[in-house]
C-alpha cells in the first residue's frame, strides 16, 4: 500500500526558497562611476566636444552636435549615480536591474567619457566612424572566435588560431597577387586555414598530444615559416608576389539599408568579408544548434563516450569540426592582406589569434556571444585609435589600458557564469 | 531475437576479464547475470555491444555470426544497452539525447518535434512520464534511467542489456523498472539483467547464470533462496543479515541543531534539522532520494557553502570549518557518488588511498611522499578489503564499480575516526563485500564512534541502523526504532508523521472495506491524507526520539 502513496512522490519535490540579495551589478556600476569620477575630477578639461552621428553622404543628414565637454561629463556621472543607486535599491529588494538600465548605463558612461576626451579638441568625434571602425577591426577576431567555438565545442582546444590567421594572410597575399584575383586569394586563405587545422588535428586527435602544446608549437612553426618565406620569397619579388593593393576588396554600399541613419553606414557599408561574417555568425549558430552535424559535434565535446555508444565516430566528428573551423578562420586571415593592408608583412596578425581565444571564453563557447565579445574587443582597440587623435592629457599608456579595464569590469560583472564543454581538450581513447 | 555468445574471451594486459564465456539468451526471457564485483559482467556486455572487441569468440544473433566494429553496428543489429554509468550528455535535453546518432531531419534542420513525439510515445507505452525538453542534469537519477531505456527502445532493440540499472534507484523506481522489463519480455525481447540485489533476481529472473573471476561457474534456479544464490556467487557461505549487539553509548556524540542548508539560488535543501547521534550508535537516514539527505551529509562534511545552525562533534563546533579541519576532527566520509566525489579516476589505487592524508606523516615527510610506506599501506588494504585488481598501481578508473567503492571504504575506515558518515555505502557492491562492509561499519560503531548511514534501501536502513530517521522535503519526519515496519517507514517517506500513521492506516482500511472492488484497487486509489505535512511535524525530530523508544 505504500507504493500508491510513494507514487505521489515521483513529482519533483519542490523546496522552500530563501531569496538572496545579489549585488554584483550595482557594485560594477559603482566602481565604474567612481573610476570615471576620479578621471574627470583629477584632469578637468575646457571647451566643447563635437560629435557627429552620420557621414555627409547619408540620406538623412544629422547635423554635428556640439556639447560643453566637462558639463556633459558631469551630467553623465549624475545619470550613472542615479542608475547605481537604483540598482542598489533593487538588489536590496531582491530584484534584478532591468537590462535597459545596463544599456543606459553603458551608453552614459561612454558618452561622458568621449565628451571629456573630446573637450576642447579640434577633432570631431565621429560616432559612426568609431563603431564602423570597430566592426572592421573586429572582423579577424570574430572569424577566429567562430573557428575557436566550433573546435572547442567538439572538444579540441585550438590555440593555433593565430597560426591559422597568419598562414591564411600570407597565402591570400601570395595567391591573389600571382593570380591577379582577390577571390582566388580568399579561397587560398581558406585552404591555408584548413591545412594548419590538419596539422592540429593530426597531433591533437590522431596522436593525442596535449592540445595546448600542439597549438603553441604550431604558432611558433607558422610564425617562423611565414617570416622566412616573406624574407626569402616575398621581399625580393614584392611586385609579382606580394602586392594586393590594386586587388583589395572595397566597401560595398547596400542600397537602401546603408541609408538608415547611424546603423546603415556602420553595418551596410562594409567589404564582402564583413558581409560574409554576418552570414558566418548566423550559419555557425544554426549549424551548431539546429542541425545533425551540430548535435553530434556538441555531443563529442561534452561526453564523447556517450556519443560513441550511440554509434557516432568521435574522432571523425572532431576532425570534421576542426577542419571546417580552420577554413572559417582562414577567411579572417584573408582580411589582413585583402582588405586592411595591400601586402603581407611578417607577424602582421600581432597576437589577434590569442584575443580570439579570449573572445571564445568570454562568449561562453556560443558563436553569437563570442562574436559579440570579438566586437567588444574591436571597439576597445578602435577607441584607442580615436583617443590618440583627441590628445587627452592622461598618459597614453594609461588610456591604452582603460578600454580593457572597462571591458574586464563589464565581463566580470555583467556576463554570467561561463562553462566550457565538459570534454574540451580531452583526447578520446577507445578501449 | 535469440542471442548466443560463444567462447568470448577478453584480456586487459595480463588480466583475463572474460575467459571463454558461453551464454544463450532466448527471446521472451529475462536472463540474470550474477557475479562478484570484477567478475567480468560489464566487460562481457561491452563486448556484446561493440564497445570492446573480444580477443576470441563469436556473437550469434538468431544463429548467424555477427561482427560489430562499434556500438553503431550493434544497435543496427537490434541490441540496446542501459549502461552501469549513464551514457547521457548532461547538458542536452531528453529529446536530444534520444535522437543522438539517429537523428530525424527536416531538410538540413533537426526534427526535434519527431524526437519529442518518440519520447512521449515510448513513455506512454510504459505508463511513465518524461518531459522531452527537460535537461538531463536537472533530472533525478531515476528519470535519467528512463531516458536510457527510451533511448534503447527508440532503436527497436530486440536484445536489451541492463547493467546494474537498479543500483541507483529507489525501491519504488526499481519496482517500476521491473514492470517495464516484464512488459518488454512479454513483447518478446531477450533481456540480460545484471544486479547485485538477490531480491530482484528472485523476483524477475527466468534463468540465472553465475560468473566468477571471468568464467561461467554455473546456473542457478530462480527459485533458489538468497543464501543459495549468495553462496554460489561468492563461492562460500555469506552472512546476509547484520549481526550486532545492543549499542554501548559513549560521550563523543554528534549534535546537530537547527541546521539549514540552502542552494546558491536560495532553495532550502535542508530545513532547520535537529538530531543527535550518540557515540556507539548507528543512525540510519532513510528517505526517497532528493529529500535533503545528500545535502545534509555534505553539510556535515563542510562541503556546503550556505549553512546555518550548529553541528557539534564531541563538543567541537564544525559549522564554518574547512573540509580539511573537518577531516582533522576525525570525520570519515563515504560519498554517494563515487565517480565524482570520492576518487580521482586517473590516479592509482595507492594514490587514492592516501588522498586525504597528504599533509603530513606518516604518508608525507619533509614534503616528500613516502612511496614505500604508501605502497605497503595500499597492498595491505587491497588485501584486507579484497579489492580485485591487477595491482596497487592500477588506475582506479579501470576498476569495476564495486571494487572502486571498496577503495573508498578502505581509505575512510583506516583513519582514526570520531564520526563516520556513509552515504549509500553498499551501492553497486556484491553480497560478499556488503557483508564485509557492514561488519566494518558495526565495528566502527562498537569502537564508540557515532555513525550516520544514509540509505535509500529500506532493508539496509533497518538492518544497520539502531534508530532510523526519515527525511522528507529537507526536514525530519520522525526518528523511529529500527524494527519499525516497512509500511510505516514507507508512509513516513511520503511525509506522514509517525503519530498520524495509525489514523492514516485506519482510513485506508476503512476506504478499502467500503469499496466493493478488490482491495488492491482501493488501495491504489487511496490518496494519502494530509499530503501536505506541516513543517512543524517535520522539524521535531529529536522530540520524536523519546516518544518512539
Ligand atoms: N578498461 C579496462 N582496463 C583494464 N582493466 C579493466 C578495464 N575494464 C575492466 N577491467 C578489469 O576487468 C575486470 C572485470 O571488470 P568488470 O567491470 O567487467 O566487472 P563487473 O563484473 O561488471 O563488476 P561490478 O559488479 O563491480 O560492476 C575487473 O578486474 C576490472 O578491473
Ligand atoms: Mg559492472
């Protein structure tokens, strides 16, 4: 007779809940506010800041906005203080701050900072250029991050993104110059990324060498190889082998879409590689979460043994993922020599591959979020460029650090707990 | 489908895990495999399922020799397996796990709806409910098990292997599983069932084959008694009941007062619990899995972060202490999930045996591990606890389930303890070893140490415990003497306080009498009165003690 009673227990036993106050968001708000207050207070600046929200060729022209620098900065501090207080009050009442409060806070902080930086400067802060430049800078990062996400979701850590970008940049320059076609260069870049991925796969999947070691060694190898070939092959034959200047992809304006104020010129006046990037982000997301390939790829990254018992070839699936990822990273490499630069230069990727890896982790191994993290890094880099033009009084080294500090704060405070695929970096051995 | 294994031999280096095993499983039959820990049952089944390649021998399905390159081939041939360690991707949903490897697609996109429908259809066939969109890691083990079964059935398996499916199940879940197995058998499936619980074997087996040290030693009749089954399995007579005298209380007692444990999200997992365990006494904590027992033991061990209240061991306060300090206070802990909490799978047996004693002599001197001492110690323990292994330097992850459990028990029991916490100490352990572990637990108690045993097995709780404390929804329903009947304990596990039980039973009886139908029908329909027990009754555990004695 107990059976009947116990049947009722099959229902999940729901527990009493004691709510806890969560002060993470208000604390991040407060520290950012304090940081900026200190900056404004310690080095006040005179004059107006000029902002521009569009380019002259826009369908709807938005006039230049001129604001008094310091006053604006202090007003934004006021807004931030209010938002911080609000966040504290909400947290104290066991409530979460709404997402739009966070967005408003970030915009206020950014706007105030730029008003302060631009105060009295002859240069105009062009918001459209700031963001579209950020998108452009972020392109190789985003491709690198997408490749990283695919590899790690399948359980293979890819430290060699840097090598893939570099090899692809080199190959793109060489092939494009020799064939006279940027498109041929782009395809060659994908093949180069694929080839580096094959090296990674051979050692990491087939021979089960520690994946971090394989990645680092591959980076060193490719750096050496491209530098050697650059000096021996490209430098003496500059014009016939390393001259993509006339071939570079130029920006394509998408009629209609590009005339949307602010957003239009940012998103829809880019090169083909940027448009491909939008497609790639969506495609990788769809492939990972909505297709058979994605389900299997994620399964071998989480619990390879379970996948094996369901008749899935674990190492074959990993191979496929790593090679596809390599080809995607290759497109990002092509950006260096087919868009941003007219020729290959040694070590021109300058560690961006490692930053992609950081974007993978900040993006919690999700393609869309990793791409967003890539954009955030791109924004931070572009901010440096713009601040350089504005001649701010703070030592430039400090300013170089600031965007990263803010990024770190944002990531620490606003991004939730991150969780790697369970079998990430663990080679699969069958009995 | 008729399954025949002929001369299957599997070696791991020098160890012969399966030695020319012959086995025939007829369709419409439940064939039980009995054997000690490490006898080679799982290995044999893994050979059958294509996970291992046998070194010798052949597999025949309906008289035809088949060769499997991998589990995919075995599945295609109609073999399904529910593994001893679940083969589910924890972050996937039920439907995703079921479809994995055999995905239905609409164009390029996965057809999740088809997978959901399949889950519902199979669940309905066996009268249970599983939410196809639930994430595996949020589900209780019993439900995860059903997902494993659905997975196997979704491929139209005609031969089904259940490798110790009941080790992690509660008694009611076990009963349900056995119903499912019977239904499958009646539909014509050939079923291999591995278990260490003799009660289940007798209840359900059509045929019993016993394996010892890698070889078939004979068959047993399903009508044999427990003692006969145990003897043929272990090769000697086994004492199946616990022999213990009256408890001799000492002063080192464990006193828990108003202990509350909450999760990171604020859920109350243990709800203002108070109880006392005297030195020299075993308190068995019974209850349906997931009613706070796990969290209670982890809090006692210092493993939970959000703990309020007081835990005093021999007068010393343990709340707020680090795990290291709790260990130093002499608390020994046998965790319920050995693969995650108790052992480092890639470490050797010798290393695992000294895992929590790496902070000083005799295992470590001047910062260096005393290899000689460690190995000598390990050799002695392997011998004493009868761990079946190729040697003390074997990785623990390669041990059979029951032998891994013995390593933990050996480690924890070989320290000077002032409190022993054992959660499911005999999960997955064979009868011979259960006898041994019970003896050691009783010895620990007789040495004057308070002992807490958490068990979802009512038999284990009644046999080992001097008193039984029943938990429900994080609180204590009551503390009763060990000879309380199964029925009363069952009602208490449903949250009905012991003082209300007489009334409840009378009510059920009255209803049954009033009904014209068969008594069993009426009982099935009888809803538990007072199915929301007041939290008052659930937290007055210590008061109950006096009344119950
Ligand atoms: N992958 C492996 N490598 C080396 N030895 C192994 C491996 N798998 C199992 N063994 C050994 O083979 C023997 C049989 O193990 P198996 O898991 O088949 O036992 P079992 O009968 O299922 O036991 P239990 O009831 O404890 O689950 C054990 O001694 C075990 O240590
Ligand atoms: Mg086994």
